[in-house]
C-alpha cells in the first residue's frame, strides 16, 4: 500500500510577472472556493501461478488533477516510498530538479483538469 502526502502554500508577495514564466497557468485566476481534486489511476497487469504466486507484474499509473485554486498556489506532493516509482513523465508545471534531487513533486498547477504525471511501478515480485 502506498501513502500519498502533501502540503500547499499560497505566497502573498509575488511579482506581477511571476505568472508570465508559467505558460500553463493564466494570470489572475480566482475561484470562490479553493480546491484541488487528485485521482490516482493505476492499471495492474500480472501473471499468477495456479497457487497465486506472482510470476510477473506491471503497474502503470497516472495522477489526474482538477485544480480550482486562486492566485499562484505552490503545491508539494510526496510518496511514502518513492523508490518504487519509475519511468516518470511529468507535466511541465513540475519542478523536475527538485524531484530528481529530493523525490518531491513541487508544482504550480494549471487551472482546470490536467495530468500531473504518468509513471510505472517497479516489478516488486520475487
């Protein structure tokens, strides 16, 4: 079982040009309520013996989001065990350098529906 944790902050003193460096997010986004929906979608394929022993397995997943956050929210998302995550494909909003160094997904989300990332889970059988 994997556990997902995260946090969010909403910086108050950003320069007016801050959003110009983020082509995925328009300026002056405002919502009556601040909310983000996160769905982990995984497809599991495995081969089992008649006694239930796993011969091979393959798990492909994606993190689907719908963001309704005002301003320029700065979000982080962490995995309980990031060592099992492999072959990642990230949305441009993710700060790849931070993920590469700390295995933390740090990002300013686009407004609306988007795919945050796709990944594969390493084969854990054996």
